[in-house]
């Protein structure tokens, strides 16, 4: 019987639990030629074709043992091994890479939750040349001196599974998309999934913070692509890139994953040709959402966030579509949405009141209509990603024969300076959102007419007092008083003619503790008392 000898790795993965994996040994495997029957693997506990007849280990676990390098952290090691053994496919598999494998590490930028570094991976990712017949690598090849991005997660020394969410989402996406890919015509999928790859994890030796390993894209992100040479990018190329971007969203949505942080800074270009969607750190499976998710912190960039999110509703696929509408506006103008505004509570209020970036008419036929549909205030009226792709493809084909001229004007083209209050990095927003919703509620109370209750009418009718029963609140009619953790708002009604105070007061009981504050318009309505 043929024997397989692994000389390169010299790791005996059949050692007992008490034996170190690092001991230099030579591994000899006896092949089980009769693999028609799947037997329970002793390593992964799944029924698979066995590689070695005496120890009941499958080929998937064998390959995993060859490439696995322990980090010393159980959370990381368990996750890495899970990605290596959960499927026989290559999709979504990751590795732990010792930090000394990286050189020329240079700081690039700081994000809301991480620091971004560029580095050279000395050995680089493996090109997996696997011989199915012999159950061995033909000859492992590596992309030597491979440029990567190291994303250092802030305060991740004591890592939990939560900090690995970005990698988990990518692994889940890779497996599920690969299954759908085999029937891609039925599932409306194209050859490429347009989602940026993740290689695995390393650990910064000084802080012991986790660093996620990703490809480095020399051409940068969408912002860089549009601003560097905006007027030279014709609509034919713009529509081509938009098709790739929405195709990435089609693929993500096809496996019930929501991006939840979809903006131009998370769209990357490989040599100005292929487009990739990245940064799945806030992504989540749409099937795992619960009511508790609404109580968690909201993160994001205000101009790209759908108004229903500000109002306390759940993230949906339609929320990602809203963000894509803003990306369409960027392609049309070369500017980021609301670049000239402070991204504060007032902007949130106006977005909820249907404020959108100004429309520029210089676009292919049907483009503006599609963009407006994407950012419709009603999520149910937004198109799905596959519909957007098809409509963009139709515009793309027409653009080939009838080009849309890009007319230079003051309304389009990159700007050199944004408003100092325009923040285009994801950040926690609950405090700003709560402030905006409270302001909207109080403005609503001030603007709407107050109709006196039946008892109040009866009281004044008895005393033959004639007055206008509809009144509005002015700022000088609201008095503040404080009681422990509450603000008492007393609103006094003023006679229009003689300015006499009516003895009745409206008392608003408003909790100022942000953790207890409830964003719910009905809450304020229920807390109005008539002191008669």
C-alpha cells in the first residue's frame, strides 16, 4: 500500500493530547483506498471520507493540521481551527501568522475602533496546490513579500468571540456564497463575489492586541478613485464600477448578511479595475437579529444611514440600499453627501424630514430616478439589489452607444475642504440620535395646536370666558424645574388678548438619564398631565 510522507511540516498530528505539536517527527499516512463509505472523523466529528484507516481522520482535518499554527489564545485557536475544518472547500479558511512574519509595518490611519497599518508579509499567503488523489500538497507555493493591511483592534488583548465578528461574518459569507455559486444563474450571482478577502490573524507583541490580516489595495478606496481624476471618468466606467459595487451587495444579501456600514470608504479598488467591498466589522446575519439589537449602540456615518435607523427601527437590507443611493450620488458629483454640513443632531432631524443631497441633472437616463428610489424614506419602496444591478446594466449598455457628457459646473467635482463638523469615520451615535429624537418630539409639541380637554372647555363655558381654544407653545412659555434625575417642563397657556395666565399647566416628565431615555414619541405624549 502506498505511503504518504510529509517531510516539510514534520508534525505528527496523531500524537496524544499530552504531546507537544511542535515535536519534530515524520508523519506517515496509510491511505484508505475504500472511501466510498463515510465514517465519523475522530477530529471533527463529521461523517466524511477518511484519509487514514487506523486513526479515523478525514482529509479536511489532515490539511488543517498541516497549516495550523497555534497562537496560545484559545479563542483564536478554536476559531482558526473551525474555519479550517468546517468545510472541505477553500472558501473562508484562515490562519494565525506570527508577528515576526511581517516587516516594514507602517501606520496608515486611525478608524473609529481600530488602527490601520500597511506591512509586508514575508512568506505571504499559501497557494493551495492540493493533490486529491494522493491527499497531499503538490508543492506548497507562497506569495512571497505580499503587501497586506493589518487592522489593529483597539483594546483587544482580552479577546472574546465578539471581537472576531468581522472574520466570522466573512467565513459565514464565503461558505454560504460558495454553495449558491454552483447554481449561480438561478441565484442571480456573477463569477466574482466582490467581497474583500481576509487571511487571518496576528497579534501585536507590545500591546497583545489582535490584528486582522487583509489585502492591501494600491489604488485605494472609492473616495480616492473619484477625487483623483473625476472629469476623466466617463459614465460608461462609472456605471461599470457601480455594477460591481451593487453586485457585492447582491452577494452579501443573497446569504442573508447585512453590511450595516456601507459607504465609499469601505469600497476598494484593485489596480483601478476590480472593485471589492470591505470592512465587515459591523455586519451581521439578518436571520440573527433580535429585539435586543435595537438596544445596542448604533455605529456609522450619518449621511449614509437610513432615516428609519435613527427612529429606532432594525437594520434591514433596505438600509444598505439607502446607503447605495448615497454612493450613486457620489459617482454623479464627485463629492461625499453633506460634505458642507456638520454631521450632528440637526442633520439627523432634517434627514428624517426627507432632506437629501441636491440633485444634479447631468446623468444617464433613469439614473436619478433609480437613485431617488434607493433613498426613499419608506424602506418598502426601495428596490432590491438584483433589480438595481439589472437597471444599471441596462444604462451601461445604452451608454456604450450614446455617451452622457459630463458638464463641468459648480455643483459637481471634488472639493478641497469639507465642513469641519463633517465626520466620515464610523463612530458611536446613540447620544446624537437620542438628542435628535428628543428635539424632534419637543418641536412637534410646540408646533402642534393644543386643544383643551372637555373639563377645561366646561370650566370656561361656565364662567362665560371666550378664548381661542387652540394655542401654540413659545420658548418663553416653557419653565424648567429640576427634581432629582428629571426635568419638569411646565408650559403655561397665555391668553392672546389680555395675556392673563390660565391656571392650568402642562407638566412634562422627562428623564435626563441617557441610559433610561426612550426614543418613542408616544412616551412623551403619555407623560402630559392636566393640573386642573
